[in-house]
C-alpha cells in the first residue's frame, strides 16, 4: 500500500482532503475553522499535531479558512505559490516564516516520501493549482475549482490510481435555478467550475478501467444532486464501454463528513 486517501469534506462550504503515506501526513486545503478541521481529523483518528504539511490550491475561503490557525497551533508548514500567499494573507493572517513554503507550478517538490507536482488550472483565483501525488508506483490527482481543462492537464492526471475530481453542477439545474445571472455566468465560464458533463468528458479520456477510484468532488448544494452527479458519470462511462461495476470505483464525496479511507 502506498497511499491512504480520505476526503474529510468537499463542497462550497469547505474543502479539506487527507493523504497519508508511510512517511507523511498531508492536508490539501483547510477550508473550515481550525476547530472543525480538528474534529474532522479526530473522526478518522488522526492527530492534528501529526500533520506534516498543508497544501493550498487557491485562496478562496472554502479552501483557506483554517490554514493559518492550524499552522500556528500545530506548527505546520504551509505550501502555496507566491501569488496565492499574497492573496490569502488577509484570510489566514500571519504564519511563522519557517512555515512559509513557496511552490511553483510545474516544479516538483517533496514532503518526506511523497513527490508532488503542482499544475495550473483555470479558476477565478489569483494563481490556482491542482496537484499530483506520487509514492511508490501509485499516483493521486486532485482537480477541483477549474472552469476548463486543457489537453496538458488531461495528460498529467492520466494514469492516476485515484482521481479526486470536481463534478460541481448540473448545467440545466444551474441555468434554471435561483442564482443571479452574474453568478451563473461565473460558474459556467472558463474560470468557474466543472459541470457533471465536463467531469464525464475528462474521465472518458483519462480512465483505463483498471480499478481506478473516482471521487466526485466539490458538488454544489444548490445546482447539483449527489445521485444526479453519480448517475451522469456512471451511465456516461458505461455508455462508452467501461465495465463500471467491475473496473471503476465511483464514489461521492460529502459536504460535511468524511468519505471512507481509500487505500491504494
Ligand atoms: Zn472551492
Ligand atoms: Zn474556488
């Protein structure tokens, strides 16, 4: 076993994902109060003081809210690119200088036994990134909060054993729903979020049907339904010939609760 992965919570009210290897325990985003993240970690029997790093995808509050408090309370290094550091400063406040780790898109870095590759995505934040994680022969990809995905990103995430990928909204639900027009435009735009259909289209190009785990992430409360997201991906992959029952493990993530722990 190379990785354990658990989505502690995913959605527009807050995001926090947990990755563990033999040598490292890492959070990706910490978009709740410190108190809530401590609770979420306790629920899976992880002590917050044992976290080796917090990686930030972008400065939006649902990803950055608890970053500063956790770093200060438990002396945890925080990894983000330079522009994101500047943009999230008002949210996370002061972090000890030794815990400020500046990363660059497309430049690999290591946290103990995990090799990490950050890559640019397309979202209305200052410099948002997705991440690939490598340990042994295993690979995890994290791709949320992006309005579109280019060929380069598809190539990068291809071959992952676990995909944590956004299925934010159903296009019809969003169009017919109660959001103001400017917000609908934002979400549907190139710097918004991936729809269920976008998610399906990406997965159809990057999956091999070799028992990959697919975790549907960042579902909108107003513009999606868990079963609709699940069915769209399940039926869509089945239609193009995948044996979804046997060869792909599709799972929903939760808005305020952890998933099972995936060991890969
Ligand atoms: Zn978000
Ligand atoms: Zn965002």
